[in-house]
C-alpha cells in the first residue's frame, strides 16, 4: 500500500490513510517477499503480520514488522478469501488462500478541523466505519470516522476518497467559508 500523512501542529506524521496499489513492480515485490518471508521464518512468525517499509533513493528500508494485522487490514481483506481465515489456517499449519485484486481500495481517517461542542447525528454512508457518536464533544484533531473507497487505480481512488471526505465533513462542520 501507499500511505499518506494527515499532519497536525502537534502531530506532523499523523496517519491519514492508505491506498492498495493495483500494480506493483514484480521484481520489487519478489525481493520484498523474500526479505519478509526469511525474516518471518527466522523470527518464528506465522499467520498475518504487517511490515512497514520506506522507499528512498537507496531503495527500500524495513522500518518494522509486527506479529499482528496493520492499519491497512481493511483494504486488503476480501469476502471471497477472508484474511482472518487465512491467518487461522496458517497458524494451524494448514494451506490458505489469499485475496486477488483487480482494483484499488483506500481507507482514510477523517479528523475534526475545529472543536465540536456536540457532534451531530449523522446518517453515515455505508462506505464509513469507526463513527463518532452523536453528542460527543470533540477537540480539533480528534478522529471522526474512517472512509473507504474503491477505484480502478491508486491515484483515482485517492482522489475519490478525498472528495468523499470533503463532502462528508460538511455534515459535521457545515459551510466554514
């Protein structure tokens, strides 16, 4: 996935969201798969783990590997090949299927831009999760919800999700102009 930040004054690297890439260079994918498979074997990790890498001018650098699902789990899960099923089967030493994708998917956390004394009641669209409850008091920077979008490419999906976020924010912020 490709992740992005949603900077705030006290949190310049605050998590913003991530998009599942529809295409990724096969040689690079094989190289990364080899690194992570070897590391997981040596560490005795089985099942679903997450790894964070950063690509810089000198190539990829592994930041961390976690023996648990990561923040991007939702954009990699699939009803036809659920990741929890693959995780449980792998942990039991059984064969498993992984999802295959033909599109991109993104998730994004939306944050309150300003304090909200009493969060309004909202008819949440089906492409949202992790909702704030009506009546909740929020400070600027508090998370409001998670938004999901699908599209034909990573770039178009990221544009789509940012548009969804902007339209949805009007429901709790109103017209701030």
